[in-house]
């Protein structure tokens, strides 16, 4: 059967992809060819038969439990032009009757193959590419870059955990960073649509799994490195090592590195790129000098004012439309990355000085409540550091109590759960622990670990366990009143919950609105798609 994953957004491709001779692809990449490649034409490349279009090359990889060559017959039925695979999959692929191109490392060559197919190699004409990595903040920086680009009157593209933007069109994302075949197709589409500047969120997993192979960013940025993803990496040093390749000449031309977390200093020491540094003294892990400084001036529920100061006394004062000092740090990084990409400083000042940055930040400390009643924020943060920073920001603008509502991902880094519970308990007056994406784990077991961390930190704390989340938000709203705040961390912009492999429609933002409305508080109309038919 085909490798279908239900409820996934579509793969984005150029409307008029280039056409190449299959024989030329074979001559360039294959160490062995089985079958006749003469006369074949290639118009695309994919890893998934569910996304395959006639004329595509199907790349069959060795998976954790099976080999992609098992889907060769289906690829042939869907109109594939050929199959690229390794020696282990060659015989099964050949049984499909399609030409088979055997390469030593299909995963490792996928970026180069895709760049060749779509004409998106570093020497080709492409949008200016700005890539951001780090534990927290990379989605925000990516969206801020795109917003500022549009504020400058330029055409923006964006690829983040939340969304893909292509010259004004918005599509929900599949992965934080697309697979290499999808990424190069997206690049080709951006070029086709006239995108001038493209902001990309780059995860550590994307680098480890070759998803940005064949791409050289004009500028890369680093936000921070904190406890997360230790399900994928042995320890924090291994996690850092996974990010370091982005800061090499193989992947980028210039870098902007935040020194707000100590690992930024190691990236500075080890990068071979021309680079500048930036720091936000109010949140930096320790005092350190940098080329650029972000000074926070004021924080409100709807934004944070800051001044960015750089070399030669250059300054710019603006507002990021989000709550918290860490959001000002993200905005400062975005501005400096754009300047390093070639945007003139005077143009940035004209667009931003004394004004608010015009950017949508889906699910990033997003207020969903109205003018009266408790302030309710929905946030995507899912690490101890994110909890600490966001709770601090909410506390700073809340005259009353702060209630924290959160759960944790199943089948993901379990080592951070005690610390998540601790950070949530220490930063809130009332804590409600519920479910998030249980995936294939027992949700009660996940909650038990979170509760353990919370109660270790505050044995006498006002701590509640309420599941499912649909009930938890209703109960949370009943616990607070005018002048109080609720921070619902974890779900952010997401419109589903992953329960035993099924993406169940779900919106924390809409559930929070419903709970407020049912409690008698006024709520604004939703500014997001609502997944519930009866909403």
C-alpha cells in the first residue's frame, strides 16, 4: 500500500518545473543503472508515493522498519520516471519495471539530486535565504524576518514550524524544515512567484537528516540552546554539535550569533563564517560584550518596546508585537540578520524606527481573550527555558494571579519533563497539568512525571491534574477572574492533537475562546481557522 500519512498538508512545488533528461541525471549521480534511461524525462523528485506526480523520480530509502523500494510498484503505477535507491533496494525496485539508478547513499545525496532537478543549487538564481536555528525563538525570528521584509516593500517567503508563506499565500506546514526534496521544490516555487527574501526555520534534526543539503544560506542566525530534544541527541553537547554545521561555509555565507545563552560563545569560536554577535543584557546567561545590543524599554500585553544599538552608534527603536524580553531579543536578531543580508541600515530605520513591526506570530504568546476578564495567552513553548521566560513576561504585565496550563509531548524527550513541571510550578500561582500530544504513550504516565517535578519544586503549591485538555481549560477559566492571566503552553498554533498516530482536529485557541465565552467574558472573533464544525 502507498506510504500515506493522513491529514498532512500538500507538498508545495513550482507550477512549471524544469524538465531534464533522465539519462543526464543517471550520468551525474548513478554508480549503476538498471534498465533503459534513454528518452526518459524528469520533472520532480519525491520520497513519498503519496506525493508522487507523473515524471517524478522516486527516491527509495532504507527506513527504520522497511525499505522504500517496497513501494516501487506503486511508484510505477503513479507514473514515476525512475527509482533512485541503494544496493539493498535495487532488486526490489527493478521488479517494478522502471529504470533504477543505484547510488551509495540516497539520503546523503537527496539534497544534491533535488537541487539538480529543480535548478536550486547555490550557483542558481534564488531568493536571498535567511536561516534561523536554536532551541527557542527560531519560529518567531523567521516570522519577524518575513514581516519586516514586507514592511520594507519587498516580496517575502517563509518556511517555519507553523506555516509556509509564498508571496502572500499561506499554507500550513508539515515539518519544521521540509525534507530536501520538498525544500528544493519550495525554493523553486518561491523563485517562480518572485519572492525576494525567504526566511527559513532550521531544526537540528533537519541538519542531522540532510534536509537542507544542497542549500547555502546568505545569512544564518542562532537564538539559544537550552534543554530539549535529548530523545534525538545523547546530551546537550551532541545537540549543539548537530546545529554547528549550519555555521559553516558548506551551508552559509554569513552569521549572526546571539550570546544570550552560553553555547553561542562556542559557535562563535568554531564558525568559519564572517559573523557578528548580539546580546540582550536582561536575559543573557552571563555578562558578555557583543557587536549589537538589545535594550528592552517597556513591556505591555500587546507588545515590547526595545532599542537596538550596533557598531558606530547606530540605533533603532521599535516594538515587537509580542510579550516578553525574549521576544525583543528575537526581533533584534531578525533585524540584524536582514542588515547582514544586504538591507541598508537607513532602509531598516525608515521602515521600523518609532513603529511596530508588522508580523503575525501564530501561537507565540498569542492573546485570545477580550478587553475584560482574565487575559488568556496560548503559546507553543514546550521546554523549561521557554516556560521560565514566558511566565516571567506574563507575570510582568499581570496585576493578579498567573495560572499555567500545560501538558507534554508523548514519544519525545522525556528527560525534560521534571524540569518542565518545576519551571511551571515556580513561575505560576496556580498550575493545571493536562494532556498534549500523547502519541503512543500513556497520557496518565506523562502527567505523573510533570506532577512529580511540580510538587518537588512546590510541595504546598496550588497544583491540579485535569484531563482531557477540553475540560482543563474550562476549569482553569473558573479558577481566575478580572486582572488574572492564563498561560496555556504547548499547543500554540497547532490545529490537531496526535493521539495514537491520528491527527485529531483541535485548537487550543478556539477552546480557550469557548471557555471564556461560556464563563460570560467577551471574546474577540477568531483570527485563525477553526477546526470544529460546531464552533
